[in-house]
């Protein structure tokens, strides 16, 4: 089974291409024009074991909002496409990830029932050239377009870089668990389908 997808998304605000392999080795080629966001997507690849190419040309003269949200949309659609009907996946995943003083948690269900709960507090407006509030925008766009029920929580922390990175890495490890193939090859659902 080859679980890959390619998505292109072009609007008046962004021009994005995404290539994704769920069964990779964590190789990446990422350029969104926002350095810290590239760093977070790189962490998602490496810790999730996904191969990913993301290219985004966005209206960064306005701000990073459109680029970050639209990458979330495109990446979410790529995950949904690569998973197909979701038969044979473990479906659930969860992870605690520490990063220095910060500890974050992720629990998710690849269920085709999108939802986001994100409990994290950021004390600074920006991390480099990345607006801290865009973490929620990315997670929402990703979850709703991938069809994932996604819960993310900052247990504690004081450094916004560490908190954000721990959230992305927790997402990566939870996704890695959830997309693993189960032994039966069937949908993990009493309904028989996801």
C-alpha cells in the first residue's frame, strides 16, 4: 500500500504545493518564507517519520496568517488523501513531549470528525518572524481538512518557542501512532467504517 498524496492550492493570497508520504523516513524540503514555521514543519516530518515537501509563496507583506493557515489546509488535505478510507489504521494516538521547562500533550482520533481543542498560553506576540497566535490557526486548518479530532494542551512552560515546538512534536508522535497499520487491515470502528 502506497500512502502518498500531492496537493496544490492557489489563491490570491498564497500559492502552495505539498507532497506527502506517510511511510517515509522523515526527509523534508520545506520553504514557507517563515523561518520558525519551517522549523515546526521540519519537526513534524522528523518526529512523525513523514516525508514531506512544502513550498509556499504567500503575501508575507501583509503577515504570515494566510501562509500558515493555507499550509494547514493543504497539508490536512494531503493527509486525508494519503489515508484514503482509513481502513487498517490504528486511528488513535497520544503523546507527551517535554522541551526543557515546557511539557505538552496531544491526543487525536483520525475519525473523519474534525474538531480542535487547543489549550496553550503564549506570552509573546512573536517567535522570530512567526506570530504565536498562528499555531492555533495552523492546527485548526490541519485538523479540519485532515478529518482529525485533535486535542493539544500545554501542561506548563514559560518559553513560547519551547511550548510551540513541544506542541508540534506531540502532534507528530501522536500522528505517527494513529496512521500505523493495524493487524486486521480493517477500520477500527464498531460502525465498520470511518
